[in-house]
């Protein structure tokens, strides 16, 4: 598979009750900017659940998956800041973290709401692409993407993951961005019917940061 495909670091997580302030402070004042300073990181986005779980969905777009095993990135993972250590050990809950390749994209706009369809077992890629294409014909849809997990064997377990006690992984994900939350809810219902074994969530975008490099 071509390494020219964009890399995706997909993260789904909950937060320990009462720790929301620490989580927000860490993400907004340290973590996003720290990650986007790594060469090859292009975009970081944060989302909060409207329906479904976990509560938070965050992802980073990189030039390729190679960025996510680069010396610069591994150095960051291997030397967590004091605030990161606190968040990883006491704040993060139910972490699902997967390195993926973005293998398909339809549409060029960005929406305010996102539907995620997470697969623990990868379906046929053609089936996922067909679903994205069908959804993208709706004028309420800004864009749709297919993400396929890279092999976990390519990526060493980091100091940050050890602090979290290990992460779950997905095998694939469909992501559909819409203009309105109500549109996302309708599309989520349709995709849940199409993929009954998948975990479907609707998320509202909180913020986005792009690399200045």
C-alpha cells in the first residue's frame, strides 16, 4: 500500500469524573500544540459526543503513517510532560487509539458534525467506499472518508501508552462530516442499519489546529 496515503491517528476516550477541567487545560494549552509541532503533523481536531460513546473523539492527520513512527514523534511519546503524565494516569479512561491510513475520501469540505462507524473486524473496503459514496450524494454531507488500521506491529508501545495501561484498537473506521448535527443523526441511523456490528457515534467538533510549518 502506498505510503503517500495520509496517516490518521484516531483516538476515542472517556474522562474520569471530575477531571474535565484538567483534560481541557491539558488539551487546549499543551497537547494540541505539542503534537502539531512534530514534523509531518498537519491537522489536529477535537470532538465531543452528541450520541454514542466514548465521550471524546480526537484525531490527527499526518503526511503518512511513517510520521507516527518517526524519531521526532517517538521522542515526544517517550518523554511525557508532567501534565501529560497526570492526564495519562488519572484522567484518560477507555482509551481506543489506532494508527490508520486514509485510503479513500469523497468531498473536500469540512462539517461541524461527524459520524464515526468503528469496526473491530474490518469489512470489505469496497463496501465501506460504497457507503461513503452513497452518503456523499446527500447535500447535507461535507465529506466522507475510509480509514484502515495499520499493523500494530509497526509501532512500538510508548511510555504514554504504558501510563494508560494499554489501549484498545479498531480495524477500520468510516467518518462522515455533515453540515448540521441533525443531518449527522440521520446518517448515523442509516449507517448503523448498514453495519449492525459496528459502533456508531455522532460527534460535534470542538476545535481544530493546523500546522504552521
